[in-house]
């Protein structure tokens, strides 16, 4: 399993590199990462739990996309293609790719923390002029954060599929 995670880290590193360098990511990384995520998940949880978790996370992502589309329509007073103006297609493909990586609560925690990481990192990179474009490399920065999370998971040996520790921490 460690070899699969190392391969996954390599794919994520390529996503980071391409998103920062070219402002686009080669599409092949997303299905390969998705399949790797499924294989790793099936080594930890059964198929039924994986399907339930993935469906829940996909519903959350669809809800998020619907909110973004509604916000864009209200803001610009007309229907705009959100993939050209607000959100990149690579960002959606990345979020879809990582669906099998987490349980729903772990995904929500990752999603929120990765957006905070993205905001802080983008501001720092903009101030130091590392990024010359006003475009946020969301998939690249979320991949960078996921690399940190996966390395932490390998070292600390916790599971992305167990919500018990998080629930216990927050509920008490």
C-alpha cells in the first residue's frame, strides 16, 4: 500500500507543478489518481462503505457547484460559464479525483482546511511575487496540501476513512 501512496504523491506533485507552471493540468492525472484512490480505499474499507462515502461526497460537491453557479448568475445578472470565469475544469476534476480518498467528515475537514491553506498560500505567493497571475491555482494548491496530509497520514498512521476520532474530538 505504501507504494500506491508514493505513486499517488508523485501524481499530486505533477498536478502542483503543471498548475503552477502552465496554469493547466494534463487530464490523464485525474483518472489515474481516481483509480489509485479507489484501490487504496478498497484496501482499507469495504466496497459498500466506499460507495456510500463517495456518493455523499459527490452530492456535497454538486451542491457546492450549484451554489457557485447560482452566485455567479446573481452577481453577473446573466448565465455565465463558471468553468471559464470562476472555476477551472481542472479544479472540478481534481475534487472529483479525490472523492474516494476520504470519508465524508474527513473530506469536509480536508476541503475547508485546503481552502484556508490555498487562501493563505496564494496571498503569500502574491505578496512575494512568486505568482505573477491573478488566477488562483486551486487544484495545484489543494494538491500541495493533500501531499502534506498524505505524508502526515503515512507517518502518524491514521485513517482517512474513520470519522470516529474527528467526531469524538468535536462532540466530546
